[in-house]
C-alpha cells in the first residue's frame, strides 16, 4: 500500500491570512473558506512546497463511475433486476443518464468502469472510449450464503483502483470525483457499515431505490445472516470486503487510497461511495485530509455515517438536496462550489490590491 501523509500545515496561517484579507468580511464565505484552505494545503502537499504559497490547481476534474453486480440480488432485494446495471452502463455510455447531463453542464470528463457486471457491455461506437474494463468477475456471489468474493479478488480490486488513479493522474487530473452503479449495492454497503461501525444492521439498512417493507425486512435478515460469518469484533478490512463487499466498492477503496497517496482531492458522492471512504479511512486515517463530501443524501444510513466520519471541526457536506440517485450526481453538482472556492482564493482581490480600506 502506498504511503499516505497527513497534510503538512506549516503554511496554514499564511493561507488563512490570504483568505481573510480578501475583499469581504472575515468568514463571510462560510464553508467555501474552509474548503479553500483544504484545497490550498493539498496543493502545497502535492508539490511538496512548504516555503512559498502556490495557487490551487483543479485542472481536468475527472469523474469515475464504478459499476458492478451483486449476487445477493438473487433474493429480490431491489426494485430492479441485476440486468439493469448493464443497461444503465449503456445509458451512461450513450449520454442519456442524469450524470451525463450534469457532466455536460460542468465540463467534467468521465469514465465508466466495468468492475464486474453480469454481462460485458457490447460497445460498437465511439462511446467505447468512455468504458474501462477492470472485471473481477460476472457479479459477486450471494453473500447471504457465502463470501462475496475471494481474497485474491479483493487484492486485485484494490490494485485496479490504484492503477486507474495512476492513469488519470498522468493524464493531468488534479481533482477526482467518484460515483457508482450497481443494483443491490446498498446491501453490500450497509453490511460493510454495520461491520465497521457500532451501528446496528437496522440502522445501516434503508429502502434504497424504494423497496417495500417485506423486502426491507428480508434485506436486514440476510445481512445479519452474512455478518455471523465474521469473527467477533472483526476489523480486518480485507476479510470484511471478501465476505460482504462489492467489486465496485473494492475498486473505489483502491482509488481513494491511491488519490490520497498522490495528494489528489477526492469528491465523495453518496452512501455507497461514503462506505468506500469509510473502508479507506479504516486502512489509513490520513485519507481524511483529502476527502471532500459532496452532499448528504436522503438515506438515513448516509446521515449516520457522515456524522461518524466527519470530525466536528471539518467541512460538512457541501449540498443537502435530498438526493439518493448515486451515479456520482452529487459529486458533479458540487463541483461548481469546489471550483468557486479555488477561484476566490486564486483571483479575488485583497484589500490592499483593491485599494479598499476599512479604516477612516
């Protein structure tokens, strides 16, 4: 695993002075000021520049949508059959999904990663440039009955995520946004959350795409059943991912760890991506310095998870729009705010340069 350094805060006071000296009342840009400080520190870390200040660089923001299928959906835990994962991937590739609209609106480059959907997507046109194949299999096993994946698949998934971040970083990406697609992946995310936190399975499970009460009760029962395979108080991340993880979740964990190691800010979308972030934090607490939480969703479990993951003095989620779609939609919608934080830091006049004086 690559080394991940906590942010060097030698220049924090200098950066804060720049923020405070902009032509505005101190603190009047609220969370954007905290965000600018975080982005500036990440930039200094990336270039190992701790003696002079540099501008924030968010060039070529890239959204990666990780897609995978889940064998537990054989138990009818979603309103949709697993085939919909592949159909939605096709929709992404042909520009018809919500995330496509938001990426076009905000000039975001994006790729869809086939981490292991049931059937390979047949690509016959230029949309194939958007698809990256990193398949760990044709969907995970039904984790209510057996381990979702082998330890070898866990290791491969983490490595795939790392390699992909290496690639986009080499292509000039300075800001990573994460999204996902996978029918029944809330079951996997809920199981991981229950395994790694003090929350009960009932607290970690929601209605997802809108399942009925009977499906919800079955979902809780099957997740509890799966978690009995884990040793008491098991905190071994590889074991948890093997038993109840998802191919897309494992690869997102690898991507988050790799981005933090490269001092790339990572924009975290909704519940599933937040669970991947929880896993990454369990492996290395320094990851926290590089995470930007795009939004807080309608999912109660997401609200509980963010309350646990985000320290009291850290930046809260940027948006609260009642979203629960996934796909990276919250991350894409948050991008203009992140860019605005960089813009005011880089370009806004100071009182001195603007010739504005607050004294008589």
